[in-house]
C-alpha cells in the first residue's frame, strides 16, 4: 500500500532533480533569514545561489546540536514567530533543551511524510491505533497522531503510562495498532501476560510502529512473539522534524527515507569525510522543505549505513539499516569501545536471561569496571540453578569472547529491574558523575 505512490516509486533522476531544486531553495532561504547560516555559508564561499549540483551539498558545513543550543530558543528560525504554530523540544536531560518550530505548512508536510511510512506498514482506515508515546514536548506522539488521522485510522491518544488501562482499552476497543517505544511495548507485553490476556483471543493487535530508541532483532522477535503482531521501526529526531524521516515497510528490511524531503549522508564521525554509500558511519541529514526551522547537514550522532538497492515493496527511496547505536552511547572501558547494543545481543543469545538488563560503569582507582545486571527470565530458574555463579560465568565468558572485555555479571530476579514507559535508560555511567 502507498500513500503517495507516484513520488514513493519515482525514478532516481526525478528524486534527485527534486532534491536539487529544494536544496537550492533552502540554501537561499537560510542565507536570507538565519544569521548563523549566512555566516557559515559566507565562510565556506557559498552564496545564496551557490548550489549548482547535489555534490555541492558537501561544501556546506555541518550543523550540530550545540548550534541550536547557542541560538536558544528561536535564533535559528527562518520565519517570523507569527507564522509558527507549534513548538516542540528535545528530550535532553541536562541544560536547556533544543527547541524546534513548525509552520502550518511544516505540520502538513510532517504528517504526510509520516503517513507514507504508516501506510508502508499496511496500516490504513480499517485500523484502530493506540498512541502510547508521551504527548508533550516530545515529537513522538503528535508526529504519529496527525499522520494516523491523515491515513484515516481511528486514534486512541492515551499517551504513555497506566499500562493496565492501556490493555483494557486495547481489549475493549479492539485496537489493532500499537505506537510506542519498543521497550514500552515489551513492558505492555509482560503486563498482558500477567493479566492473563492472550493475543489473538483477547487482543487484536496486528502491527506495532515502534521508534524513538534502538530495537535489537532479539527485542523485535520478543515483541512479535508475545503480542502476536509484526513490529516495525520508525526513526527520526526532533531537530530534523521528529518521526517521519525513515521507517520500515512490511518487508521489515531497512527503513525507507522520505528522500524528497530529507537528504541522508553517512560520514566518518572522526574526520567528517563522506563515506561511500553502504559503509557504516554517522548519519547526517539535510531537511529540504522545512520552513520554520530549516536544517542543513545535521550530525545526528546515530550510527547506521545506507542501503541503495531497491526494496521488494517497490519504493525507490534509499533505505538505512536500523540504528546500531548512538556515538555518545559508546562506552570506553579500559580502552575497549563497547555499545550497549553489543551487550544486549550477547544477553539475547543466552536462553535463561532477559530481556531486561542494566549496565553500571564505575571507576576504582584508574580501573574502569562494568557490571551487568540481567534478569532471569523465569522465576523458577532461581530454584533450578542451584549455582547461579555457573550461569553468570557462562555469560561473562561469552562477553569476553565477543567483546574482549572482562565484566562482572549479576543475575537478578525475574521482573525486578526498572521498567520504562518511554525510552529505556540501560546505562548508568558513574564515572561521569
Ligand atoms: O525520538 C523522534 C521519534 C519519535 C522517532 C518516535 C521515531 C518515533 P528525539 O527525542 O529527538 O526524537 O530523539 C532522537 O532518538 O537521534 C536516535 O538516537 C533515537 N532514535 C529515534 N528513533 C530511533 C530508532 C525522537 N528507530 C534520537 N532506532 C535519535 C534507534 C532511534 N534510535
């Protein structure tokens, strides 16, 4: 199913012609209306008409989160405030948030982009969709909400939390689509089990649209198995628009960009060099149609790779692999680089534990220590494993083999770790405190 079939299946030439036209318009607009960009473009020797081909994109300097912070709150807006009709902010936990604004036209473009991705998962007017993202400054809930309405779904805007009530409504309303973070979906699945609800019999869920945080293959399979639905992923970030940048279709093999609205590049995070298509690195995004807050070459800090091959669904827009991790989530433990997702993968391969875990990093003297707390996935295991150390050792050895790192592993009781209604926080790095 397509929302805008003509553009979603357009030829590469057509997509690139549109990108070039829109890039030129955006560069001219920011040059005229955003002092920071005018300064940057002048420094780079690019005037308001300096873009002749798509290759010229590489001459434009990167934009980073700090730029938005320094221009807090509205210094990078390209339209007068009287044209701004919505303000969101990033979920940053320290200091001032990064603020983003939308005109009426921006909201319409945003919901169209997201509507395409919703339709790509097979969701349509016959569906009832429960939005279990938190409504507020976070872009997740509103981003999905208006797009679901555009597609014709009946929307249940319950927001995050109150998990038993979520399940009651899902059952009573016959909800078919769940929208949340993947970790909240796992929590909902666990609560459903506790309440004795059986997918298929008591719940009619068939598709989950998840996003806002990484979702490993193990996590996806866990949700699909426990909720009896297909779990698709959506990617986005508030600085660039929110959700609606890329998402999976029914094939579940990579996330399609809306390339007529966003140009993706992948760079080497250390040197800033643009990498050949297909290589893994940091995703950089340029928004082509945003009015209130145009953004050029934004460094997302998310690691992925581009997939240029056409998809079986018929969409021609480039895909990206699911995000492998955030650069600033990478931990350096005694000189070894570790992403929490790598630990998660190892834990997923151990039958007796998971899916909830917590990583605590401390420093004793000059030595970094990593402790992994992971739940036994069944309370009866406590009795079966008379020597829990044996299982702890097995996990420790597996981590040493895969990551070359010595960690300490502590098994904790089934369902004893903290659960999350939004984005999960799995790492506590006490070295930074
Ligand atoms: O999380 C936007 C969003 C909401 C996307 C709902 C999809 C669904 P922020 O709060 O600004 O915006 O956080 C953006 O979250 O840079 C990634 O590190 C992470 N992220 C978002 N989606 C995914 C995903 C929203 N599918 C930051 N996989 C991004 C992995 C994701 N990480």
